């Protein structure tokens, strides 16, 4: 007979919060991987919340409720949960399969479909994370247009996170005028073939040279850090050109996978 983990016991709240911090930090420091097939932050948080209320809350205890917005933090989605009078953060993987509580909890059943099985001759290519919470398509060649790396921005004026991100990526792209090809796709259906490859529909989506991508804004990091990360990623694509721009972020460029 199994017993559900009770979030309404103070000692369990403390254990869960400490474990979340340790596991999340360890996962990021030693793994650095980001699972492919990611979903939006809101979808991942809602899936996690549904799992908590169905499997971890004892009958008669207050249900867990999400507080505030879902944020991106070092390759994971972070959101606050309130149970009764207590509020604490939780982390969920970008594909909504792992909830970081006492231990990583698999909240998706294992599948053996043709889409997820591979043989020894064709192993899956693992995607790693890099600066700015971007994922790396290790198996992709840098996509070019007229010999220049292509940078794509997908967003909408009705999306507040897109509105935050748009002037930052535009200002960064302007530094590379003549060196890259910038596709500023706001409220249009241009480049939907690229969009469908890197996003499940979530915006803003940034695709840097078909090699680096991120669904979501860099608001959690702030404007300065976001500007530096975007600049460094493009410098990686342009082999350090223009020099006067890329020399300012040389240390960050060296960190990119």
C-alpha cells in the first residue's frame, strides 16, 4: 500500500524546497542537457500542477495552486505553488516530464512508439543547453542566406514577452548589419517551416542560425545579460565578426557549445 506525499506537513514542505534547490542545481551543473520536444511554460506548469493535485496531495488537504507567472531559469521552467498558507517554488523540465521535488518524478508514462525508439546504428542526438537558456541542435549545420547566418525572431505584438524581447534582438541584430540575415517575424506567417521545427507554437521563439534556439523570452536574466547572450551566440555563428562587437563578449563566446 502506497502513501501519498503530503504537502501540508511543515517538515515535508522544508524537505521538498531544499531538495528542489539541490536537484535543480545538480542537474544544471552536471548534466547541462535540455530534453527535446519541449512545451510552453504554461502547459508544463499546468501538467505538473495536475500531477501534484492528483498524486501528491492527500484527501482533505488544500489543493496546490499556481501563483504568478512561469519563468525560465537555467534550462527549466520555474513557477510558484501555494498549498494552504504556504508558497514555494517548483521546477519542471521543458518537456513537462520531470517535476523537481524530493526526487525527479517522471509524470509521463514511458512510450515505445516508433517515433521514440532507435537502433544502435541511429542513436538519438542529445540536445545540450548553452548560454541564455538556449538549446543546441548539435546535428544541424548553420543555415545561411546569401552566405550569411540567418537569425529568426517569431513573436506577436499581443504577447507581452515578445514585446519585451523584440527591441533587444532588433538592437543586437543591427550590430551585425551586413554580416547576418535577420528575419523579424512579428504577426506574420513567414518562415513557418522553421518555426514548426523549433517551437510547439509558443512565442517568442528565437532561432540562431538553425543551431541555437529558445522558446520564451530572456526576461528572467534581464536586458543586459540577454543582450550579451544574444550577441555572443551570433558571434559564434559569424566566427567573431565584426571584431569590434564580438571582442566585448569573447568570454561568453568561449562558453558556447
